């Protein structure tokens, strides 16, 4: 298989088309309105914004489900065409582990659906459980560690002191704590 530059360029282009398709699906199937805003300093570059990012979350989820079922369907086509589960595992970069062969691991993943994605980050791997986004209220880069803790400061950091969104979150937390005592 060719993993050279040309192939990588093609993959980048295909990935770009898939991202475009998610935006299209967000507009067509989930009612978002798109707005292409120019990128500062470039004449031809635009960045796509949606009035409702939740529509894109739903659209991306729909695409992921379709892609997952297609992955299994095409794997079965490959089996019908004489390819082994080990070959399918190799194509999907599934590692063999101590207990199972690569073929067994990919079968459990794709067909039985009970094993977690063996190509994904596993236990013990360095996985940083933090993500980032730019706050729509204070325009700061915010580190988001998930909704696991009670106080907003333990879940998010980076808002400005006077960020209205962050203040509202802290106020809601305080009201919740005080309300809970009665
Ligand atoms: Zn903020």
C-alpha cells in the first residue's frame, strides 16, 4: 500500500470533503444557518460558522453512525471476497494483544460490538482529558476538563474574571449549594 505524499494529500482532501458534508448535513437535516466569515489577512480563505453548533454535533454524530455501519458492511464484503479477519485488522491498524489475535480483536470490535475501539487510546496510555474552546462571552481560550466536578472553576479555566458566562455558572453553582442545604 502506498503511504506516500500523494496519498496523504488525497486523504487530506477527502477529510476536508467529509467536514464540508457535516456542515451541509447540519444545514439540511438539522436546520442550522451557515455563515462563511473571511479569515483575517486572507482574501480567499473563509471559516464556516453555524448559528447553531448543536446542529453540527448532531450532523457529525449521524455521519459517524453511518460510517461505522459502513465500516462493518465493507468488512463483510471483504470477507466475502476472500480476505481474512487478520487482513481486515491490519487495514484498520488493530494491534494484537496478549489474549487475542488481531483477527479476533477486530471481529469482537466490528461484529460483536462489545470490545472498545482497539485502535483508540487505551488504558495506561497518555491521554489528556482536557479539551479547549474559545469562550463566546469573554473570547478567551478555555481549558475544559469535563463536567465531573461541582464547582465551575474545577471544570473550566481560562475565562476572564468578569466573564458573564463564567459568573453565571458560579452564581448557579452557589444557588445550587445554598438551595441544597434546605
Ligand atoms: Zn468566558
